[in-house]
C-alpha cells in the first residue's frame, strides 16, 4: 500500500475512534459535556484534514478520480 492509502485509513480510524469517544461521553450520565464537545471538535478537524489530504493528493496527481462504468 502506498503512503496516501495508509494515511487515509489512519484518518478514518481516528475519526471513528473520536466518534466513539463522543458517544461514550454522551451515553454516560455522569460524563462531562466538555469532553464530548472536544471529541466532536477533534472529529471535525480530522475530517477536514482528510478532505484537504485528498484534494492535495488529487491536485498533485498522486490519486485520480474515476467514474462508474455501466
């Protein structure tokens, strides 16, 4: 696997972990809402980073989009 694919997978895993952390803090009755907000903020930052990574890789020609063939 190339480096871009590994970075994309790592960012996806980090996003899912962040969502799980936010869900845990939401579901726990005694949980701190600041921790949930922080986890969701991290998820937004990771998602934005993933989007920027994909756009830069596309612009640099490292990845290329392809359409669905009928």
